[in-house]
C-alpha cells in the first residue's frame, strides 16, 4: 500500500536537499554546528543524562 504524502508533511523536500548539496563544506559545518547547539538548548536535562549513560555503554 502506498502512502500519499502531501508536500506540507515533508521535513525536507528535494529543493532543500539540492540547496544543501550546493553549500560549501564550511557552510555545511556551520549549519551542523547551529543544529547541534539548538538541539542541546532544547533537550531536557533528563534526556541529556540518559544519552550520556548510553554513550558510556558504547551506544
């Protein structure tokens, strides 16, 4: 069974991916650093603790 996806349901569309592919390596790294900082800022402390425990176990 095929899923019909509307464009508004997509996280990244093809145009976003193509734009990312055209970015320089330096710009991609900056984009990634901003994303990591944002995720670190919004992640609850409890989740960070769980993640650190998982990393210690080699996950």
